[in-house]
């Protein structure tokens, strides 16, 4: 389509409204949506819309209709996003990119940064690692909640190339630098004892040791289990242990980072509640960011920690996230009764029975059978689990 940009420049502060049909991954995919962005962001917004399968029907500059798609009627005045009706939006999976790069022909990403997320005295190693994805054909892109595969350099004991390992993506689709061509991971170095020897995980050690500038084989993206609803008024309960925080960090950036809100034209207005489990305070991940979001958006974000080796549960044992769920069971359950509420769980598989137990108790207090309700939530695409 043709867009009349007049005398626009990078410092142009005019706002532009892009009117789009069939955008996004929610049930509202067919509905018209409008994105209002500063003029210099127009191009990247249009790229994002194209990637999401959206069809631009008009671009309005400073109130005047400056461009109209030739294959669509001119946009009639649409309600501003804030006035849009709130609907329970689950995720239509059709528009989500999958397997753009496969193991036989991976994309070669370049490491741009690799730093520890842990404070002094923490247990083990957990790093935040970012890769530049620019220059691919196709461009490797993804949405929040997906994973990518990493194929570590070198060969296994049989001389064969290593197999890929999947890692949950910790950045939003825009990347940490908002340039739309990076991806970040949150990686713990796997270590275990075997026959009295400490064994280091092949891929996690490769990643934690990698230097900026190194090239890394990347596949994917994959995964449609952990996608966020499009509904700006959805409620999102997040249960994470350790590096299972990765997708939640992406959700929370999308919800509460000012640059993300501006770029996405997606202004989350629901309630987000993160319950995060780590062994020690020094092992908390992205804690300062989450504290900041809570201080900036106290009505929309709640952050609860379960610090297993420093806090005790009601029985005097280690404080796990299921103990926090139990403490807040009634409130959590009331949220779940709202059809706009989604629950996301990521991290250790071991937390699942404990969460189920806590939910069973909370449901039965309301005369509801959790074993019947949970499959219904799953079917409604409101119960999302990715555990290992
Ligand atoms: P970590 O920092 O060691 O923290 C894990 C926390 O969970 C600790 O506080 C631990 O407590 C607690 N915990 C242990 N057993 C538990 C149980 N049965 N129920 C609830 N909490 C329990 O975590 P991490 O090493 O990063 O491990 C995260 C896990 O998530 C890894 O297994 C990783 O593979 C997985 N992961 C999955 C995904 C995914 O599904 N996409 C993404 C990232 C990570 P104590 O140690 O004090 O007992």
C-alpha cells in the first residue's frame, strides 16, 4: 500500500494511527484494530503487523486520512483500543511462526551479550544470553511464550553432532533492544553428580561460557502452548520455578515496559500475578524489573516470592510456590472463575502435583471438583503448562 509520509523525519513527533484487519493471534483476529505510534516507529509497526498476518486498511497521520489500502474500503471510525469490548481471548494458533529454521539448516545467530543474573552467594550459574538474528531469509522471528532450539558446537561421545536443546524465550518479539531482531534466553548451567564426579550439561555449559561475537546454531521457533491471550483485559496468573521464569519475563515486559506498550499498541489492563520460586534471595531472576513493574502498576501487577531455603511453609518445610498458591487459594480460585483468567506454569515438573493439590483444596471449599474443572480450563485454552 502507499503511505504518504510528507516531510517526516526521525525527530517527527506526530502520531500515526494504523488501521488493521485480521491482526494477531487472538480470537479477535478478524476484528479491526488500531495502533497509534510516533511517526518514526511507523515502519517497524507495519513490519510487525505484516508478520502477524494483519492487513493494513488505512494509515492516518495526525487526524487526516493519509493512505488507504487499494484492496479495502476506507476505514470507518473505529473505537479506540481503550473502548474496545473485552472478550475472553484465547489464542488462535494459525498466525504463530513455527520451524522457520530446522536442525539440518539452522540459522547462525551472533551472541551480543552474556551475563550472570545471580547475586553474590547464589547457588549455581544462571545467565541471560542474547543473540542477534538479523539478516536471515526468512527473518527468524517469534512471539512471547515460544522456544528456540540451540545446537551446541562440537560432537557427542560417538563423534556425531550434538542434538538440539530447547530453551524458552525470555524476550518479547521485539527483543530486549526493541530492534525486532534479537532473542534472549535465561539459562541455568545443568550440573549433576555421577559416580562421584560432577557432570556439566553440554548445551547449558556451552551457552553459559559463550562470548559475545560467537556464532551459534539456532532452530525454531517452536511452541504454541504458552502463548499470551490478545485480550488487554485478560488476567494472567504465572507460576514459575527458577529459569521457568523465561516466558513470564517476556509476558511482563510486553505488559509493563513503556517501550513495549507504545510499540505494540497493546495496553494490558487486566491483573497479572507472578508467583516465583527460587532457592535463595540471591537466586531471584529479573527481580528488580518485577519490583519496578509492581511499583509502577500496583493495580495490575502482583509479585509473590517463594524462597524455598529461606522461608518456611505452614508445616515448617521449604516454601514452594504451591504453598503460596495454597495461602492465596481463595483469591486465585476466584480469579480462575473469571473466564478471562489464564494460568501459566513453567519450570520444574515436580511442582505440578503440589499445585494440583492446592487447587483441589481451594476448589472443594467452593464445592467444585478440581479434577473435572482442570480439563475444562485446558480445553478452553486457559491452563498452560510447560514443565521439564
Ligand atoms: P532453581 O533456581 O533451582 O529453582 C527451583 C525452585 O523450585 C527452588 O526453589 C526449588 O527448591 C523449588 N522446587 C524444588 N522442587 C520443587 C517441587 N516439587 N515443587 C515446587 N518447587 C520445587 O531452578 P532451575 O534450576 O532454574 O530449574 C528450573 C527447571 O525448570 C529446570 O528443570 C528447567 O529444565 C525447567 N525449565 C523449564 C522450562 C520450560 O518448561 N520451558 C523453561 C525453563 C526451565 P529447593 O531446591 O530449595 O528444594
